[in-house]
């Protein structure tokens, strides 16, 4: 099939490349010409394991192309995916749909024959209805169908999550659209993915409810970990003990720092904003947002007590600063709260991250990037393991403990307390 992906961020680029790898002809469109010119040369602007290779492979076999010409790209395509950003509005918790509605307007002026228009961006419930209204101002309803087909891609695992989805959700009442989209996804359905056809609004809500539930699950285990620390219980045992119940499920029960990223913080706020608009109180999700926002100050007070409130001139090393492993994304990362607060208290901070230097920290005093784990650890009093990169899972801390009393604060519980203590190093974990 001939597809047009509008927006080449995580969603549009990964989905477009994967659709092309499934045998479709895909044009990825973006108004950022510099980005498009780089993509034409196979230069990928986002850190996503495996994406470079897939882009190059499908550019070579001519199934994938990049363009800034929306008009021409729409003309050549049967299905148009809206994959533009829906960030949180300034001073509000609602999603900003400006880009989505602008794309809908420009599409409506370019369509000459029947097209399926799919929102893959995460959009609040009823957005599909709005898009339909905007397009029908310039176009007869016979010439288009607006469908919701949300993505469930995790950064760092996006290609795997696209190619082996637990489920594909398609929201439309139109049989014509349903048949075409089911055909598009048939290679994934035949590999065993569940295929769910529902109304457009349900599909829109499923996306938000999924992310809000995952954020709730993480916040739940994070709060249980706070209790575990008070009663000498290991939260990892609790995660296994409850997760083995199929009704609970083992995944997303790893206690850690506050959740971050480009989705959970944004989507939990957006679903609450939708519920406020429809006069329903999503009190559980509201408390999840609050609990997660408080988590960073809770971790900070723990760091202060580990250092016996003597922060000034203390050398603190952060291993990892992105919001999680296998991504270079810093959005809503815990480190954006922890590092500035410690720097303001006079700490001398080194950080190492496998994805390299982060300009965002350049404005803080005494925060420097070390280009290796060894260099970062060498001078430190306290090592904070912030993300769960494989690079951090088998560090020989012993060789650093000869020169001085070392302390490790393991925010991802990568190590066992007893092993580290046997090296003569003080160990603090999360929920243990
Ligand atoms: C999430 C959803 O998983 C994905 O389905 C949706 O499409 C986009 O949002 P992403 O934000 O990329 O994906 O990352 P994810 O792996 O879900 O982690 C989100 C946050 O939760 C991170 O801060 C991560 O560190 C944290 N997390 C995740 C935990 O603290 N514990 C866990 O067990 C899992």
C-alpha cells in the first residue's frame, strides 16, 4: 500500500520505516527541510536501536522516501497518518493540538480522491470528531474517513514493539476503512498480534488509559518501595511475589526514580484534563501525578541523609542521566531535578551517559560530563546509578573503593547489597 506519514518524530519515523519494511511504499513528510535532507542521506535524528539500519535498507530498496512536499506526498498515498506532536499546553494540563489541526486543515485542501486519514499521534478523546469537522469544511465526507490507530511504542524498544505488538487498535465505524487497515496490518496479525476494531473514541481513550495505567502501576510499586525501606523488606521480592499473579502481571513493577519520558507525564495530565472537561473525577490518576511529582524530592532528602547533610564540595557521580536506558531522551528525566538541586547545594557533580554530553546541564555550576565510567567514578564520594543501561550492570566497584569510603545509591536496584557491602562499600537501593 501507499502510505504517507506526516511528522517524522519517534512515532512517524519508526512507524513509517517499519511499514516500509513490511513491503509498503512509504513517504515520510516533515516541514523541517534540514531534517528531511538528512533523512534522505540516511542520517537519523533520534537514538533508537536498529532504526539506522532499517532506514538505510528501505531507502536502498526504494520503499521508503522522505519529502517536505505535503501536496505531492498526499496525492501519491492511499492512507495518510497524522504523526505530529501533541505536547502539553503551557500553563495547562491539556494536550496542545495545534499541529494536529493545522495538518488536518492542509490535508483537506489537497485531497482529490478518497483517502483514509489515521491519527497515530496520541490525541485526546473526541479529537477525531474535531478533525472530521475541520476537513469537511473543505471536502465532501465521501472523500475521506478519519480513523484512530494509536501506537504503543516504548523508546528504546520501538521497532520491536511495532513489529511484535501485543495488540493493534483501530477505531472507526467505516467498513471500507476497516478492511483496508486490516489488510495493511495483516503481516503482524498473522504473527499473532491481537487485532481490535472499535469506535474511534474508544481507540483514543484506550491509548490514554493504557499509559495512565502503566504510570499507576509504576507509582504503586514506587510507593510500596517507600514502605519496604521502613520495614526492612526487599521490594524486588514483593514485585516478584505479586507479579507472579497473572492478574497483576510481572512487567512494569520495577521500583525506581520518578517515571519520566515524553509520554507518561504528558498523557496522565491530558487524560485528567479530558475528565475535568467531561466533569468526571479521575482521582487515582490525579494522585499518581502528585505522587510521582513528589518522588524526586523524596529521593533528594534520601541523598541528603546518605551524605549526613554535608553536600557542599561532595563529589557526586551520576551514571546515566536520560529518563531510562536505551534512549537519549532527557524529557522529564529525574536527573533534571536531582542534579540542579545538588549543584545548588554546592555538590561537585560528574555524569556519564552512554548517549553522551547533555547541553542542558551546562548552565549549572560544578556539573561536568565525564567521557567514561572510569573517569566519572574515579573522583566520587557518592555514585548514583540513575538508569539501567547494560553498561552499568557489571562495574568492578572494588577497584575504586581502595582509595576512599565509597557510597553507592542504586536507583535501579542493579546490584545486591551484600555483594557491594563485601567490597567495603556502603550501598543504598530503592525499596531495600
Ligand atoms: C511509554 C509506554 O510504555 C509506551 O507504550 C507508550 O507508547 C509511550 O510511553 P516510554 O515512555 O518510551 O513508553 O518508556 P517506558 O519504558 O514505558 O518507561 C516510562 C517510564 O517508566 C520511564 O521513566 C521508566 O524508567 C519508568 N519505568 C518503567 C519504571 O520506573 N519501572 C518499570 O518497571 C518500567
